[in-house]
C-alpha cells in the first residue's frame, strides 16, 4: 500500500530494503541531486529495494512528537503496518553516499 508519507523507489525480490528519512523539500532535492544516482545503482546491482520517508511518522500534535532525527526509531513499526512484504530493513542517513561498486 502506498502512502503519502513514503515512496517506494525500487522493489526487491529478496524483500530487503534501504530506508531513509527525507523530510522537507530542501533535503529531498539535495538527496536527489547528489546521493540518489549512487543509491539507485547500488540498489539495482544488489536487488535491494529503496524507500524514502518524506513526512513525519508522528504528528506534531502528538505529545510524544520528536524531531525527525528521532523518528528513525519508528520506521520498523511504520513499515510493518504499511509494507507487508518487507523482510529486512537497513536505515541509512540521507547524507551518506553509497559506493555503487561496494559489495
């Protein structure tokens, strides 16, 4: 099921996914410009899915709301609810550049 909060860029036959948080247009645009080409090559080469979380996982009105840096702790619960066919998840900060030639 697709959500307004996340976007699945690639699927994986092996059900393995890399997930990152990109909350805000500035962060999404910079990631697409600098990191996305490398991430995409790596994911295609290794049959790894890619999911971008583009909005807060918890509403600001919630008394337990935290900044985006803490919301990465909620990714597992969020994906288990919205993406039933995921086996393994690797969270990466969006400012990481992946070497597409890495094993």
